[in-house]
């Protein structure tokens, strides 16, 4: 019994030390992680709306709905994130759209689809089909053979969110 308590106490001390070290590393690296995430987001915004000189977040209840893209003080359009359930993972996409409803570009931010099949949604041969498409023209995009679920998920999520954001912009929101 005494030996069992000694092992339990030793294990508790080791766990407390490991927890303390992990908390210390987390507090030390937290600001760097946040800064890198912001830099990645800024780069993605610039990639889907390259003409924009600045972006302004439009929030509702503390949640960013989309970003207004400006060139100097003139509104160019919007950039927004959309998420869809693919074949084996969530696919997160950044979309740039002009104020008249044309898709400027899309960029797949994250996905864990099947390598060589569903992962092809991030390739320029697929994402490039979205450039300069109107909301109605999004129906003309070709799905990826062998990855129909993943590519259709991206197409549907972009179309649905683009229509929603276009209506917000059109109504001055």
C-alpha cells in the first residue's frame, strides 16, 4: 500500500511539472502563433483580391462575416471564408469577389482530403476555374474526376456564401 502511494505521488509530481512546462511554453509562444496566423490570413486576403490596398472586417456579434476590400478609398468588393464538408475533412476556402458579384479568385486554406484525389481541390487547375465567374457562372465549373464530393463541396460552399455576401454588399451592409 505504501509503495502504491509513493508511485502515485511520483506520478502526480511528474504530471504537475509537465503541465507547468507546457503552460510556460504556451504562454511564451502564444503571441507568435497569433502573429503568424494573422500574417497567413493577410496573405490569403491579398492573394484573392490582389488589387486591394486594405481590408476592413465586417463583424456581427463579434464574428467576422467578411472583409471589405478597398483600393485606396474605393470599394472593390469583398473577401470571405467558407467551409464545406468534403469526402474526409472540412475544406476551408478564402474567396475574393468584386462588388458586382464576380469571383476574383479562391484559395483553399485547409483540407485533409485523400492525397492525389480530393486534395486536388487546392490545385490551380481547379481553383483557377473560379476566376472571373459570375454567380450564375459558378454552375459551369467542372468537378474533379474521382473527387466529385470534395470538388462539389467547394463549389457549393463558394456559391452559397458568395450569394449571401453579395446580397449584404448590395444592401449596403
